[in-house]
C-alpha cells in the first residue's frame, strides 16, 4: 500500500547552506532530492532559500539575515519585498514547514523554529518520517521506531526548554513531549522502549537467519540481490524478472522490506532474487544501523545487481552513494553487475543510443536497459543465469532401476543434457554445480 494520501495540501519551503566544499551541481541535486522527499510526504514546496557560508551558523544553521528573510516570507510581511523582489508569497499561503537540507542539532532546530515562525524539519527527520509511514513488517516497524526514538530523545530536552514554565509548546521537531517536569520521565521511557525493541529485533534476526539458512540449504546458493538508490527501479525489475507482484511506486523508499522470489521462468540452477531497501545520500545513522539486517540479504547473495537510474541527471552521485554503503556493510567483495535502467526515459532514440554507448565505455560489462522492455529483461535474465552456470561442470550420473524414484532430484538441481537407459539403469549427462553433482553421486552410490 502506498503512502497515505493527504486530503489538504501542505505547503513547505526548503532552505540550505552551501559550504565551500560542495559544488553547485551537487548542491542543486541534493536540494532537488529534498523536494522529492517532501513530495513523498505530501508537501508542495513553494520556495527555496539558499546561502553560501563557510560553515553552518552554530545557533540556528542559517545566517541571521536569511532567517529574517524566511520569517517575512512565512508571515507574508511586505518587508519581504525589500529582500527579494521577484519571490513573493502571493496567495498568502500558510507555510506549514521549513525543510532544511542537512541534519541540524536540537538547539539549532529550536532556535530556527523560534525565529522563522513555522515548524522546522531537517533532512534526517524527513527521511525518518517517510520510513515511518512506509514500514509495514514488524521488523521494519521496530527498526524505524528505534531510529526515531534515538533521534527524538535529545530533542525532547530542547522542546522542554522551549516550553518553559508556562508550558508553551510547539509542534515542531521532536516537540511531542510534555513539559519540563516530564522530560526525565519521557527520556527514561524512550530508553526502555528502545531496549525492548532491540530485544525484539534480536529475536526476529535470529528467526530470519534460520529461515534464510534453511532456504539456502534447500535451494543451493544461487541468489541475487537487487540493490541501488531509491527509485532506481529495483522493484520493477524484481517484478519483471520473477513475475511477482511486489510494490512499485514513484515515491522514495517505496520498499522497506526484503522480498525474495525465484527467477521466472525457472532456471537451472534455481536462482532466488531479493529486492532490498533503497539507498540515499546521508541515510540517517540510526537507519544505517537498523537496516543492516535488511541489507544483510545483499551480503548473503552470490551476485549483486546494482540498479542505477540512467535517466536521472544525478545518477553518478547516486551510484557512488550505493558503492559507499556497500563498502560500509562489507558487501563490496560480492560480484556485481551494474544495471543502468530507465534508458527509455533518456530523451529520444538518438540520445538513448549515445548515453548507452557512453555508459558501456565507462563501465565495461554493465547492462544498459529498460525494465519496461521485455526483450531487455530477458537478456538480463540470461546474463544472471549464465553467471550461475559459469562454474558448472558437465558429468555423467548413473541411476540403477531400483531407485528410479530419485530421478526427480537430478532434474531439480541439474540441467539434464541427455538421458539413456540400459539393462542396469539410466545414465544422465548433466550440467550442474560441482558440489551438487558430487552430492548426487554420493547419494546414489549409497542406495546402490
Ligand atoms: N520509464 C521507466 N520507468 C521505470 C523503469 N523502471 C522503473 N520505472 C519507474 O520508476 C519508479 C520507481 O520504481 P521502483 O521499482 O518502485 O523503484 P525502487 O528502486 O524499487 O524504489 P524504492 O523501493 O523506493 O527504493 C516507478 O514509477 C516505476 O514505474 C524503466 O525502465 N523505465
Ligand atoms: Mg522498491
């Protein structure tokens, strides 16, 4: 189920500080992404406020002039015109929220909120909120709740300071706690709740590990994990490759749980495909840690399909973010195929051909394709199957007449190239994993 639909539009403005180390392209790409994130939360972004600074303002992230400018805009005061004539807030829209493109400290958030006269959400809070809305399984919910509580705990203290003796309270960042006297209690409750959730997760992890081990035992080790930046098309490819109905949505972080399905039509060996959570720049630390178990699936896989949206102008940066996260979780040793997806979405046929040629030069062995073209999906499927067949050996197995009921095992785990019988039994010329063939031979020699 996609994100809950908002009945009434919510208006937001975005703000960001550009540090000297950040290029204009990078800065713009990050802001565009923040707007996408905001859209996913149901906001309409009506204006942006940016400024170059050598560092973030320690008290309130933005400089004092920029803060004032934002306040005039939010309050729709005529003095705003003095700052920037072109940008006005003509329909006197009620600005609900100021979204900030960095993670800011609790006190910076509180001071900023105080000054600009509307709720402030930083990038981390925005991502946490999306994860919170999209988490469906028990494990994903528990993980997101831990990350949210960890983020909120220090902010409760700030909210209490803001509330002051009169109990004045804002709805903003983490401002859900009670007055000052309740803060300690609330913080203890949060600590207890985190501990409780962590225990639940440990138990669930153990259960998942057993399930995974069982699955692999049953089906051999041929598993592929789809990884990549959010919205790259992982779930779409999962559907196309496995003929299954997983959720596809033009929203960020549509998928928060790992789904596993077999490649369809089935191959020999049988290949399991898993869809994973999307990556993003500056994934909140709490989430990196708590989503590790989801990404563990990627570590277990024998092959990673790194899916990249080739039609996104910022795809190089997105590719690097994914590489970095994979390195962090130790998955960089797993063999990888880069899949440049959505090539159909890159301009006209000529531009598509040019982009494809450039990508193939820069990333040899990559796949350039579109998940909506069935012939290209079939080629990708073939490439996956070939990867798992490359280590296979050809061999001959003999099955005596007395145990013909075991022939099913051969067909389930190997490709049978030829079958012929004589008085004693049946000979199978097979292709399969060396270990699988060896195991079958041992099993048959025991029953003889
Ligand atoms: N034009 C085009 N659109 C695509 C292609 N592949 C996926 N899409 C669209 O891109 C959007 C995102 O696709 P998903 O498959 O949900 O992306 P994802 O990588 O699973 O995203 P998260 O689960 O958020 O990490 C959807 O609207 C898809 O229909 C493609 O090859 N071409
Ligand atoms: Mg998905």
